C-alpha cells in the first residue's frame, strides 16, 4: 500500500482535548519522511461536506515547516460539531429539517481530491462512524482520543493524562476552599460510564470519598466515613463524584427534587426536570443535597464539566500524541487499514476497528486503583 499512497488527510472528530496539535504534528512529520503530502480536513468532515462554508476550501495543507510554529495546546483543524456523514441535517424544499446519508458524497469528494487515506483522531462515537466508512471503502487509521480514558481497546487514550493533571490541580483548590470554609465539597467530574478520571484524581488528592459508575454508592457509608473524621477533629470534607455515578437506593433521586415540583407531583425530580437533557451537575447536586441531610453539615456542589478539557498538554500526552500520529502513518505504510492505534505500555500496536467499537473501558472491581483507594481509606460508597 505504501507505493500507492501519495496524499493523506487528517480529521479530528467531535469533542476537544488539550494538545491535539501534537498528534497532527506526529502524523505530518512521519508522512513527510515517506514523501507523502498531508492535508487537514477542517471541523471534522464538515470541511469536505460543506466546502462552500470555507473561503479557502475545507482542506488545509499541512507541512513540516508549518508544524514548527504550531501551538501544542491548540487544534489547528477544529473539531466536528457532531457531524456524522451518515446522518447529516439538511433543510428540505418545504423548509423541514431532515437527516440524510451523505457518506457517498464524502467518499467521492475524497477521491476527487486525490486523498488516498484518512487518519482520524476520534472518540468512541467517531470509531463507529469510521468503521462504517471503512466498510464502504475508505482507507483509514484511527487514533483514540478520550479525556475519560473510556476506549476499551487501548490502555491510554490521548488527552487523558493532561485532563487528569488539570482535574487534580482543580481538586486541590476545591479541597483548600472546603478546609477554609469548614464545608464538604462535592465535586463532579466527567465520566458517564467510566470512573477512571474520578478515581485516579481522587487518589491523587486523597479525597474522602470517590463515587464512580462501576460501584453503586450507599451515601450512608460515605456519611459514616465523614462523620468519623469529624469526630477526630476534622472540619471539612471532599467527595469526588463521576457524572454517571448511581445510588444503590432507587428512590435516591426523589430526595433531590425541587420542592415546588415535588408538591405538584410525587415523581418530580431534578433528573426529570432541569437535568433531563443535560446531565451536567445532576450528580453533584444530588450527592451534596443528600449528604447535608445525613450529616447536617453544609455542603457545596461544584461541577468541573468541560472546563477540564482545556489547558496545556502534559509531557506524557505530548509524547503520546506524537507517537500516535507517527504510529498511524506507520500503519498505513505497512498496508494496514480499518485499524486503531493501540497503546499497551510500552508498545504501539494496531487493532481492527471492529474490535474497538461499542466497547467501554470501565474500572474493574479488582483494579489496582480500587485497591489503592481502599488502602488509603478513601470511601468508594460500596
């Protein structure tokens, strides 16, 4: 295949993580060594599907010289706005909004542009989209990117280490605020299905409790842990909760209901109301509200949300990003396509996309990190 490749494109899927430029740089430098031309697709696949939106077209030439002055913290290409070529929103002649399959248009434009293969920096949803495009004939290699480290087919997704470092810094500040105000801080971090970010950050700051999706929590246990520390002279607490954490008590959500809603309906809850679409903040509010009732000490919920996706990439992510980018080029040069670059310390390998899609990397019950947390006296709620 290396003899047939002359021009490749780089595409960044939906979502942001710090340091995406380092992955792009790794791919461009490695491709240059092989004599390949590289272009970047702006804003995911929108630069191909909606080229008229861009004054200079949706493709951006990428050269080694351009990489020298590139800010490693940024993303020169932009990211997709949830753009799935199989479900593209369009306006019909009757002014109705409908979704159409434009995957064939995408593949035809890439062919006309002389693009022989595409390297995509994507998360879980993007892996599924690229797998379907690969089945339709696209030569592609994917690079796993996730600030939650929830892609099962790799030990470390790009962006996780930087996010973990930033979250740890913010948790240190939350802990100091809780200590000075004599309150219990309940901090919500990303992690809808996977608790790696909450667990590892919680260990780093020696939190009092960490609640993750994999272990349904009993707040009575968390409250008991905090009360033991209060009786020993402590006046503050820090609880980390992943946004996907769930209680063992199916009635727990009712306790967080808005009083007015509850008076109108016994089934009213914040989840059914203000958080029914956007879950951000729901876990922190629920846990903080219930803990305050159990301990009778003031709590304050804090939501880090997408704030943690910014900042400067760590040295680990810079190296990993360059390695992932170069590894994707190496895979194409070796004749591999329809694969994802897989990092299993200390090796970069390649796994078929069919083995990477629809699988979430969750925290095992016997994980070393779970054992470390329990050894440090961190309550996991279960």
